[in-house]
């Protein structure tokens, strides 16, 4: 079963709403066929698959190509997925050639499967909240910006501002999350037993067992000065002085944003966001944007990101346009240096035996997520506590690589994701040597293999049953595709 939500290029495949003339990608929210004079791709059946040839004729530039229950598949959705697949190929160094007919048929089957999941999810009253949609949009936006390098490069590639992109992404992301939730419901009962895991291991030839690279398990003791209320007040007062300069015309908001703002998404665009729908930004920001009269500036306000002030440039219904400046409080360098002395004192007590590593972590570590579990760090990849060398911060890798189990490092100073300094010492708990996979050391690996196979079988069974009681229609040229599943009666 080819599952669209789990294909390597699926994170790119939701560009269903992009209107990009440079790529001939059409908006997917057109729910009727638009006709114009164009070079049409006319499908001919060949070996059970459609082929295309250019013919000058009148043809729809966007059309319904399939129906699943109450959902439809548009030609533009197929084109968007085709472009996404080619973009992913380009990212891996492959040429962005045109897709084969077989690949296009696979894309159609992926879309049919997603629409089937969405149709059943609606029948089962499964819900996805607007907040979940926006969280996913933000996550994917961060992925795209990282892929293209800058916000500007991303906007140039797609021909849309970030706010426009977010607004057009809502429906496709909603459907994908809904389909994912339905799929999770189908597979939630799948669990592999120890007997099935051992059987899977026994049935795998020894030379086919993967080599598991060396991994380490470690604890961390982190000490970072807290941001004081005085520091926050200083930042608020500083930003208020910038606001005064802007409001009195002594400095433009564009200059203030480029010089002082810490928001990378708007810093070099005058601090501006356009056509932002309600629910896309944090509540404090939206409250200021909807409460401030158009053309006026808000007072300085605080969010989780720091302190802001904004000017509302437009507001229509449930959307707004605004320009802002963001400044956050930073860890005091003097306080950070003083905490380094405190860290040395803690380490000295550990070395002298006055304190254990566990007690020191519980009493002094400022990183709550690891302090409450004895300093053990959880790998977000699988929820375990083992890390491969490629999963570690390079600074920590070099520390741990030279250590023996039980040893604790000298403290070093690092910078976190929020550009704040902190001190850290690590203790190597265990080093697992590279080895061939086996259920004793790698039970989770074999369990995942078995459960994936069970999920695929269960999903295939569900799909065949759902197709039987769901209306499905596939139009030319894709009705000539040879699909894995029989979507329509012979």
C-alpha cells in the first residue's frame, strides 16, 4: 500500500493551492472546470497506462479527474504533487525530468487514498482543530525556509508572501491532518508481540541484518541564568523608546525593523505581514492587531517570543495586515559568567563525593525537561535514550566520544536555539558498540518492522472494504491506469 502521508516527498506534496505561472501549477480550490485555448495533454492508453501528446485544441486547464464520496480530485492537485515530487528529486540531486505515466498513476492513487480517508473521517466525525492546522503549517513553513535558505528565497520561488502562502495552505493541510488522524484510528490496535518480534528476527538471513552504529546514552547538567523582571522591564522600556521615535516621525518603522527587530520572517520586509488570517499568530499578537485602529500603533506588548509593538496597515473581516518590531530579553553575560563559577562549585562537590550526579542535577539543573528524569536526555526520533553520533550536537559528540561510561565532563558554554547562553556538563552512562541488529539490544527496531507490516495489512483490508461502500469515479485519462487497488467496478 503506497501511503501518501508517509512518502519521502509528502511534506512537499501539499502545494495544492499554489498559483505559480512559472511552474504551470493551478489553484486546487477551483471546484469547477475552467476552459480556455491551450495545448492539451490528450491521454492515450498504452500498456494499461495513459500517455500524453500535445494537440492544439480547446481543453480545460483545471478539471475534476476523480470523485471519492463527497470529495473531488482536481487535475491541479495531480500537477501540484507532480511538481512536489520533482522538487524532492532535485533536492536529492536528481534531474527534474517529467514524470512517467506510471508515476502519475501512482500519484492519482495516492490522492484517491487520501480522499477515501478524509471521506471516512467525516463520516466518523473525526475532528482537526484550526490550531492544529496552523501548528502544522508553521512546521512545514520552517522546513521550506530551511530548504530554500531564506524567507525571501522561499517567497521568490512560490511567488507568494508568507501570509498568502499560509492562508492558501489551510484547506490542503486540514485534509492531510484529517486523513492522518483517520489512518491512526485504523492502525491504533496494531501491536507486535515478543513472539512475532523473535520470529521476524529468526526469519531474517544473518547477512541481511542491518549494522547498528555506535550509540550513547547520557545525562546532562544544565545551568542557565533566568531572565529577570528587571531585564524584561529594560527591554520593554527600550522598545517603547523606539516606538516613540517611530510615532513621532524621527525614525521609519522600516528602519526600526531592519535595525532592531529579531523576527527573521519580517525584519527585512519593513517588519510587515500581509493578509494574516485569525488563528495564524499567537493570541497576544492578534489581540493587538484587532484592537488597534488601522494606521495606529499598539502599545508595547509581550508574547512568548519577546516584546513587540505593531502598526495595523489593513484589516478586513477576520484577517489583518500589520508591521511590527520584536525585541527579546537576553541572558546577562555577567550573570552567565557568575553561573559558570557556580557550575564549577557543583562539579567540585561531585568530584569530592559530597554530591552524586543525580542529586546535583535535581538540585541545580535549570532545564526542567531533563532535570525531572535524572538528567537523561530523550531522543525525539524514537522516544528512547540512545543517540547515534549523527544525532548529537557536535560539541557534545566530541565531549562524549573521549569519555568512558560513568565519567562526567568539564562544563562548557553553549548557545541554545533561542540564542541564549548556558553551561552544560554531561555524564556518559552507556556506550553501545556497533553491532548486527538483534532483538536483545534492538527489540524496538524489530518491533517497528513487524508493526509496520501489520499496519500495511490492516490498512489494505480497510481500504478494500471502504472502496466497496464508497462512490468512486475516475475520469480520463486516469481511468486507464493500472492501480494496485480496484477503485471502480469493471
